[in-house]
C-alpha cells in the first residue's frame, strides 16, 4: 500500500519460514510490501497541533494520526521542536484504540508505567489520553536514550508525565503500585525493515532468541509492580512468534492472567490472533497502511496485597511563589526542589506518589520543571516554555522560520524593535520554542545546549513544502 519503491536486501529465509503458519501471513504479498517505501505518519498534539496537516489523510485508528505522502525534513520544522506533533509509525498508534477499549469506563485515576519508553512515541500518545488525575511514569533504562525520552516528553508538555531511568528490577520493588503496565519490548525489529535497513541486515535467528529471553526477563522483573486486576499491554515491532505469541504463552504458564478481548474493525486490515485462549493483533504491511507491529492486553489475576501510600510530611517551598506566575493556574500545584535547586511543579494529588517514588527511582523529570532562583532573578526552566500549563499571558517574541531555526541552533539573534527587555518566549506560529532574555544590547538564548539542532539545514527551504 505504500507508494514508492524501496530496494531492500532479501528478507531472511529463516524469518519467512518461521512465519509460514502465522495467521495473516501471505509470503508473496508480504515480500512485495517489503519492496515498497515505509509509510510516513505523524500524530498531532491535541492542544498544540490539532490543526496541522489539514490536507493529510487520517490514520483510521487515531483521531489525530495523519499520513504524509512524503517524509519532510522534520528537524527543519520549528513546530516539530515545539511539540506540535510527534513523528510516529501509524501501526503503533493502535495503542490508542486498545487503551480506549480497555479503560473507557475507568472510574478512578490510574498509575501507569511505560517501562521501555524511549524515544517516547507510546508515552506521548498515552499522555494525551490520560486525565490530569492519572500519573504516567515514562521509563527508559538506557541512560543515553533516557535523554531523548526526557526531551520528547518535555516537548509534549504534560505535568503528569514523569520520566525515570531505572532497570525493570527497580519497579519490581514497588509491589502492586501500578494499574497499567505497558511493555513495548526491545525486539529484533523485523516489523521495521522498511524504515531501518540495519534491522534487516542485522537480523539473525540467534538475536530473535536473545530478544525473547530478554523479553521474559523484563516481564518477570517488573511483574510485581502491577496490582491485582491491573492491565499489562505487551507490544513489539517484531513479526517473530518467538517474541510475540510465545511470550504470551510464557505469561499464561508463569502467571495467573486473563487475555483481554478488544474490538478491531475489520476494515482496518489488522490481523486478529486467537490461539489457546489468547488474543492479540498483528499488523502486516501488505494488509494495512503501516509497519509491522504486535499488541496484546492481559489482566493480572494474581492476589496481591493492596498498595497504601506511606505517610509523608508536606514541605512548604517559598521560592516557588516567584515561579508560580508562569503557570496557568498558580494555586493548582505542589512544588518540589531537587538537590540542584531546580523547582518542579506537580499536581497536588500526586504528592503522595512523589514521596513514595522519590526514594526508589531515579526521577529525571518529576512534573514540570519551573527553573531556579538566581540572585534577584528567576531562571525559567525549558520545560516550562513547552508546557501545556504555561501562562499564556507571558511575553512572546513571534519569530519567522529562519529566526526560529537560529534560536533552535543556538545561533545569535537580534531583538526586533519594540521588544521589551527581560524574559520572553521564542514563539513560532503561536507555539513556544524556549526562553530568551532580552538585555540592552544582546539577547541570551536559554535553549538547553544538548537540545539544539546540530545538523546543517538546507537554506530557505520550507521543510513541509
Ligand atoms: N516505546 C518506545 C516508543 O514508542 O517510542 C519504543 C521502545 S523500543 C521498542 C524498546 C526500548 O527498550 C528501547 O528504548 C530500549 O533502549 C529499551 N531496552 C533495551 N533493553 C532493555 C531492558 N533490558 N530492559 C528494559 N528496557 C530495555
């Protein structure tokens, strides 16, 4: 269904053989689809980007998913950096539909763990689905990848999305705490051959087995943190049954679980899988407009002691008064200060969670980073510039595309006539990009150094033209 040709090396015969009896696999059309270019899609931010790409075809299973006919240079689009949309593979957006069919009637706030979250596609999707009262812990064990997850979750701008960088074992020490656990497991990646040729050239049967063992270990390590009746959503971007159906089978053999049924309109082309009482869905690129993906949901039926919050003492934080003026509803938050004097705002109903998790996990982003006090000034955090809770009355510097890109590259800027001295938000098409401080004869750019655009961009080119 994808359009242009994609000259890929041959698909490994061992993979094709392993799929021979998989429902929905049809060798000839599967091979033909692999010769087509990968599908390009984005998911719009419900507050910052809902009106973008008006001409693009909708992704049927996500109200804010859009197919793009060609892949633009996203790095050169300031709106991408503003978090107005996320570049996400269309099949992955099925999580939206699955989540809604499971939790549409939820009555109490949820504590949700996205255990393998970098770079943040599923976490940002969930963040937009959850309510303010819910809490999303978005975790990535690999420290270097936790950085990009942090960046993407800041861009997405939700206060109730916290970022951690912990080993799955660390969550095993929080028994019965989470209502929902998403394991989008590291896998052999055969579903993404069209997007990433390295997944194809590096594919081996041995690696599939290695991934399957790791997947079981991740599940076993994190399993205790899910409460009785809690939901595990397991997903991979591998076609291999060893990493998909066999892992579900392992789960039913090792733990008391029940498979959760989800409706899936036949018109979407997603392949339902039903075997030994287990239900799941697989996306084949020759049957739908998206890459390879597998998803299943199970309910934990194991009795577990109910979770209770430990007692804690509320700490009043005076310095936060200064920062509160940057917030949409200043009275609506509790404030925390970390050892580096960085102040973060969290929703007051998540204060017990903060006190519970702070001692057990490495909290990289705990709510909304407001910044820090400095002599007579307040240095606002970058997080705040991108937050959906930011006070919209803050001073703004509306930028042209080339000014916005200079800001994002951390290159020098000249303040336009009439702009007031002091802190202001670099803004592009009404969306904030970061902080600037306008001084008498110069402008200081407060974009975090590590988040700047490092690649050379083609000059005077509209990335989305
Ligand atoms: N959920 C992400 C998204 O939608 O953007 C993609 C996750 S990717 C498929 C799997 C993630 O698991 C990677 O970020 C990888 O670094 C992480 N990972 C690798 N080994 C892991 C392990 N042993 N335990 C937990 N996570 C691991």
